[in-house]
């Protein structure tokens, strides 16, 4: 992080299909039998692994080492980041910009010792001494000569050795020390702070030393060297270089949106960190940590098809005044700037320094879109330690200055004004960890746990905004919002829970570029929107059908009568008021013959069910009767006490058990109106015959009673088909 000060506008801002066990199951069945996947926010964030970030940090801080702006190491860092991004499918550009100020640096390694914080130390090369270049390596054993002010400070054998001496703030004292070392045959001199916690000093000498390199070391270098000397001989290799007005380096990785391969229209989501470190510092925390997190975000998101353009920025020259970020922002067109959703800048995002906390800092101290999205991601991750306040001093300032929503995310012991803790134009104060801008900013200054929190919070915000924002609305078929309803989506790899709708019946979700089926279940009713194309932000409406299907039963109607053996065809249909998808099942299929093979009453049922879970049924009872023909009139005359033959045909011989149980009966009626005047009586008494069949007809002999003279009597013959037949006799 650099020390500089610097205004905010807001902007608004998947998985390839795979086979799954639920692919051939109805949505409601699959939902009930297969554990759903997580929503995309959680799925993607759960893949972040700070161990991968640590690996990148180690390469930058240890394998490359200090990455001072304008030096080859800064460019090597950019090329490493670019190579990783290329492996993730990003288009990578290495940008050169500048020139920047001249850099005088020494690279120190050892052939026989593991250098603490190494293996590549960086010190300040004095301009009063020799610049060896990379090809003229100076190698020698190290000896310690205290202040170097007298012969007593030096060991007996200095010739051909590299001499370590105490750095002194007084120029004449330094000059004397170096002159004394050179006079004794030293091949190189290191002046290092013997106490405190200091970075390597840059200095000139009164007496130029054109034949040997002279370097300034930090207090950590002094301690490390003296500790190694206490264990035995130490050999160092030294090269010194002067990079005159070199160029700075940025690396920019771009992953174009699915529908915008040339990068001209899609919204842009950007993550940034700075590559460079200060002189002498490996920069593990400041700011290899930011790049480590950026690369892990890039790795995970590269697995998903996105409709947003994802950019990963590694900026050089941050420590020199945000130079690389400003140079990059100056390349953006007005149209490009307008496409930015936001820029999440990470600088020092993983120190174990205990007073440090995670902050989102903006140049004006106010929250903005980027800050709020980080708060939202923190809430999703269950982290309540994020705070925001005011600070420029890092590359977010360059984006802020051109109206792009941006914020610096940093683990820092930041102290806002109290009371109360309100941020604004005055901001607050902060204390950095002891390793800040020192050679001790090594891997020991990295906390995997805090890197993981940063991934969850900053990475979670980037993920949420890189995906498509989808609003799912659940309403009833009566137009009412349905609150608290679960929403699931299958985008080709199985059902996943998106959450539940709010009081307004809506759910906000994020999804990659995909084609998805959306499902919700309310009171056993299932609503599904199939084949929804998710390409950019969009809305999805699901209407839950509570209306039962309707059934139109034409044949048979309730109470219909059919003659035995008649060819009657069933006719019915079912309709669903919403989806048009309904199963319709009758006792026999529509258009098939009804059962008229047996006499009596038959029940016909039609059942309907729609794909929302609504069901209906309708019943009709129809009667099948014999083909009846009577051989007696409806009114006849007779003599009381005589026998009356009742003859009829039923279209054939159906046996003699065709009369219903308890029949025939007779009852007294009025002769003029036929109205009953008494109860029915069985005709099974003496003189009545059993039913017989012969000659194509049935015959039953009814014996009248002498006591019925001068009355009228109604005879009722009820058959086992449920039909009743009558005749009335006037008796004399």
C-alpha cells in the first residue's frame, strides 16, 4: 500500500450442463427424493481455497522476491500472474507505461545458506559504488566489522570478503567505514541498521568506490546475517544494477462475456491488486496477498459461463503514487468506463497482525455499490467483522477519480473517529503491522484464515456481480403474491435451492449463462417454468395454479338409460385453466364403448389432474334395461277373484330370476285418478304363478281377490334392471 491521498458514483451491475440422476424425473418427484444443490453464490464461494492463494503469494514473495517498480522483478511478477490467468482462459495483456524514476538495487542470494525471508534479498545499491550488472556476480564469505571505524573493528582476514558493518546516520562515519573496508581488500560492503526495524537505506559516499558494490541493508538483514554468521561461515552472491528511468508494468486479464466475445457491450466486473513492493520488502502481504486472492477468484469463476466481463488487474507502481492504476485507467474509453459494475481493489488482505480488521475504504469515506456488495457477501458468509471508512492511498483511488465505483479492501488496524465511529471527509487514523514495508514482510506475515475471509467477502461480492441477477416471482393464478415459497432451479446439473420468496412473492437469485427450469411448490401444488434462457439479468414469473381442472362429461349423462347391448360411446374431455397440461382418465377411454352388457345401474367416473397437483373428478350413473315389450294394456277390466295373465317380452330368454326381490306387488288405487289408497301387497299368495318363459315371452298369472270387487287395483312388476312396469284393473 502506498501513502498518497486523492471522489464516488454507483453503477449496477454458469455451469455447463451435466447429466444428473434427476434428469428424467418430474420436478416435484426429484425435489422430494434427491438432495438439492446449493445456490450458485454458495457453490462458487465454497470452492475458494486460500491454500491456492498462499501458493501464488509464495511464488511472488519468495521465488521472485522484492518487486520494486521498474525492476525486472516487477515485470516477472506481472508475467507470472499473466501466465496463471492464461491457464484459466483469460486474454492477457502486459502493459508497459512510464518512464518512472531511476532505481538502484542490489540482489543478494547465497549458495550455502537458506536466507530467512529469501532466497532473494534486495538492498539499496549506493550510486557512489560499482554497478555490477547481472553478469558480474560478486561472491564472497561475509565478515562482520562492527562500525568499521578502526582496525580493531575488522577481523584479520578481510581480503576477498564481503564486509557487513553497522549503518550510521552520519555520512562521514559511513564513508570512513567503507574506505577502511576497501583498503583491506573487501569485494563488497553492506551497511545495515544494527537496531530497530528499518528498511534498507539509500545513501551516497564522499569517496566514490567504483570498483566494488556498496549496499544499504535493513535491520532485518543485519539480524539475519549476524545470526547466520553465529552458526558458521556464510557466503553471499551480490549483483547491483541501476535501472535508469525504466518502464513500469501492469498485467490485465480479461475473460469476455459469453455473448460479447469482442468486449464491447457486456458489464465489467473487475478485481485489482498491485504487483510492486517497496525497496527491500518481499511484499508477501503488501501486496502479493491481493494478487493471491485475485488469482483464486479468477480460477473458480473461470469454470462458469458468464454474461459479465471479468477483469483481473495487477498494477505496478502503486508504491510510487498509484502510477500503474492511473496508467491503466487512462487507457479506458468513456464507453468502457460506463460499463463498469465496480472495481474491488485488494491491498494487504491477509496479515496475522491481531489488531488488524477487514475494512472497505473509499476516498470520501462513504459507502458505495462496491462496499455494499461486500457487506451483502459478508452476510451470506456469516461474517460480521467488515467495516467501512475513509482512505485513498491505493489503486482504488484511480478508479474512483473517473467515476467507477471502487473500494480498497484491507486488513488494517484502522481507527475511525470516536465517538461515534463516523466516517467522512476527515476519516480516521491507522497503525500498520510491524512488517509493513520491511524486509520482514515475508510468508510469516500471511494468515491463510484471513485470506479465506477475504475470499468469502470480496470474492463473494465479485461472484455475485459476475453472475446474472434473476428476479423470480411466485404468484397465484388469482394474481396474489406467494410469500415464503421455496424456489429451485435445474440448470442442467440437478435441482438447486435458490431460497424462498419474500413478502412480495419475489426472490433475488444469481445464475450463470444457462438454460434453467424453475420450480416452486405451494400447498402441494407445483409450478414450473421450463427452458428459461438466462443470458443477462432477467425476471422469471411462476404462476401457481390452485384451480381444479374442469371436466365436461357428455356421455353418459347422469341418469341416462340404455337398452341392454346398445352400442353407446363415452364422450368427455378435461381442461386446465392455466397450463393446459392435464391427465384425463375415465372408466373407459374417451370414444370407447360403454358397458351395456349387464342390466342394472352402472357408475361412470372421470378423473382429471394437472401438473400443478390439482385434481377433480365427476361421476354419472347410467341404467341398462331389458328391451321391454308388454302384452297387456295399462288399464283393463276383470272379475274379482279371477286370474289375470301378465305377459311381456325382454328381447329373449334371460331366465326366470329377472323379477326384483319382493315383486310383483299390487295396491288399491282410485279408479278415476289411479292414486294409491293403500299400501302395496305381495302377489305371492295362493293362486299366483311363478314366472315362466315360453314362445318368446314371459308369463305371470296374477290371482285377484274376491274382496276387491268394485275396486281398482294397480299391479307393479319391477325387474332386476331397476325398471318398473304397471297395469291397473277394474274389478267387478
